[in-house]
C-alpha cells in the first residue's frame, strides 16, 4: 500500500459503495493503491435495482475476485415472452455465445454488492457508511475532501462513483446534459400468488403502455413468489406512496395483461422514476474522476447500467494505479474518458432506441413494434445478436488513443479467455491471471523473444507482469492489459519499449 501509514493521506478516495465504487476499490487495492470508500447511506441496500449482470460484468467481477457464490444465487437464464393483442408475439431467449466461456448472471444487485464488499474486506478495506462527501477542493498537489460537515481528508485523487445525482460531478463542475426518455415508470417488487411459469419474464404491449413482469429470487428459504413489476404510466403531479403503487399494479395487471387472478401480498420495494438519458461532458477534471451512473444514465431496459459502471471501474483502476505508483504520467488518465465515453454513447443510443421501440408511443410506432421488430426476436440469429449486444463482450478500444492498426487482434481489442500454461508448466487460463497482473502471452517455442519482452514490460510495469504460453496458435507475442484488452502485439522488444513509453509516458520515441 503506497499512502504513508498514519499520515491520514490517501492515494484515492472513492465516493459511493455501489457496484462501480466497490469494483474500483477492489481493483485498486489489488494494485497496491491505498483507498478509502465512503458512502452517505447508513448501510448496505437490501433491495436491488439491477437483476441481470451481463457477460462482460461477470468477467470483470471474476477478475477482481468477487464472483464466488454469485452463481449459486442466480436464477437459471430466463427469456422473455412478449405479448400484444392477447397473444404471444415472440419468445426472446438469451443465446449465449458458445465461443465465450462467460455468460450473463441473473442475480440481484444486492448480492453483487455483497460479494464485492466481502472481497474488499478480505483485501483489508471496509466501507465507511454514513459518510457523505459534501465538498472537495483540488490543487496541484491533491484534493481536500470534506466528509460530513467538519472532517476533511487529503487525497491524491477523488473518484465519484456516487450515482446519477453525483455530488462529486457537481463539485468538479462537469456538465451532465441529456433528455427524458420516458416520463414515468412505476416499479414494485412484490410477493404474489400468481400461477405463472417462472422460467420466463413477460411483457405486455397495450395501447395505454407497457407492463413487465420478471421472476426474482427472494431471501434464502423464502417461497418462490417474488416478482418485479414495471409499467410506464402518464406523468402527473400525483405523489404515489407504496400502497398506491401496488394498487395501480392490481389495476394494470388485468387491464394491460388480462391477468385477473394475481393476488399481491406485500411489496418489498416500490419506486417511481423518470427514465433519462444523460452523459457527462468529461469523465475527468484534474484530480477528480467520475465512473458509473455518475458519468452516464439511461433506460434500465436492457440491463446495461451496472455492467457499464463495472467496466468503467476496471478500465480506470490499472491506469490510476500506474499514475499513483509513478509509472505513468497523468495523461494516461485522459485515455480513460477517451476509451469509456464512446462506449457509453453507444449504450445510451441502443438503450434509448430499444426503450422507444418497446414503449411505442403513437399508432405507427406500435404497429412497427408489434408487426416488425418484436416478431423478429423469435429468430435465433436475432437472439444471438441481441445477447451479444447486451453482453458488452464486443467492447473494443481499437479506435481510441491506445488502439492500433493491422490484423486482428489489434491493440484495444478485447482478448477472450483461453487456456494457457505458466512458465513451470502448470495449466491456467488467461483471465484467471489478469488483474492486477498484465499478461505476456507467447506462442510456444519463442522463449528468447519472451524473455526479452518480459524484461522490457517489467521495466515499465514493475512486478505485475506474468509470462504465459498460449495453447492456441499465435504468430506474435501479445501484451494483455489487466482489463483484458490488447496493449501490444509483436516480437521486437524495442518496439514494445517504444509502445510502452508512448502509452505510459506520452513519449513519441
Ligand atoms: C429499475 C432499474 C433496473 C435496473 N436493472 C439493471 C440491470 O438489470 N442490469 C444493470 O446492469 N443495470 C441495471 N440498472 C442500473 C443499475 O442499477 C445502475 O447502473 C447501478 O446501480 C449504478 O451503479 P453505481 O455504483 O454507479 O451507482 P449507485 O448504485 O447509484 O451507487 C451510488 C452510491 O453512492 C452513494 N452516494 C451518493 N451521493 C453520495 C455522497 N455525496 N457521498 C457519499 N456517498 C454518496 C449512494 O449512497 C450509493 O450507495 C437498473 C436500474 C434501475 C433503476
């Protein structure tokens, strides 16, 4: 750990112990960075906004060591039956990519946060609850962060993972422009007597709006009767309390879905929210950075928010660690915005489009939805594409500042997991070794090249490098970043030297 013991000064203060802040804290701590994680809530949340973690998020959690136990808590993969005019228009199924070793997990956000907190605790860091950040001032040497009213802490870096209404974003003066997409959604997680198949979710398209029902897993040992209900309703000024929200769903179930025999017993969580699409103008202002919902918000349809935030955290962690350890210049942090913001633009675009199609306001939009778009989801090829899009396994940074040209895989591309062998001959997998480590992946029989490139990589990256032999054919040595993307591809150690000098220190030669 770098920050001096007892000085009270931290390398990084992370604001927010949601999935983004916790992932960042785990990854930074594993990289040897001293962090404090503060959250204004009085304790962990037991209710969940997200219920699906798509494949890329699962991959990141595995790399930060927080996936154990989650698979046991997950529901079996569920598809969605889509209804309109009293019949099923399509049954959308998740079609996992057989070439990938990682699949989505249907598990609650509360369970994911709990797994991350356990991992962080094992790394020696506890979340400080009831600790709101109220002010922050940065200067050339660091950031002074005010916790509550009268306590302050000095840190080299401050990262706002404090959600959609981010205080840190406001304190940094970073704009968050955007527009509303749906004026009002009602949500209720309810225990209900409902004689309905729990192996699929369901949606009903009705001229008055959309109704969604998704099976959820309740507390351990409780009956399998927990459902998430969601519906878009016209915006009005009426304030709805939890009882009124449940009463609305009791009306909407027969009206929109023809479901007359549902008896809602109680609600675990209710919410009324407006769906907005907003994106931070920048993810960095000097020593202050943003990640997760603090940087981007969009429709929950498609389950992309937590996935994107967790991906931000992993991308930022290794870069911030190199800067903190004095191995890279601060300019490396600008590549964080340059790589992650375009991905968020794409996520905002696709989630907005899908939400507009599903909510379908106006007769033409509804006609296209019911006759064209939704029936297409019956087709296996479309299902495979939709699953791939949601997975975020497609993410590449090849067009960004650390990207490269030439044959695939190009610098910036994600390198899928694969079996490998360590120097001593023991078997392992690429992704099991990554984060905090970088991996040099070499074809068999290239030991001399590997030794020379290993020496160059260690000179720049320190001890966090491991050399592995690939089982599959490779024509070049690959240097894989801790977040699973390709940093460099080649054979010539001098070329690696130039590449790392450029990436880490901004040197051209
Ligand atoms: C209905 C719904 C369903 C969703 N379903 C999915 C899904 O299936 N899959 C998916 O990937 N995403 C989903 N999302 C989105 C997902 O919930 C969010 O993207 C995710 O919670 C963002 O995580 P975060 O850590 O960035 O922020 P948050 O989870 O919002 O965490 C922010 C934390 O910061 C703390 N905080 C705020 N201000 C301060 C302050 N000043 N000082 C200290 N602490 C502070 C808060 O207490 C909170 O703990 C859904 C969202 C909704 C609304």
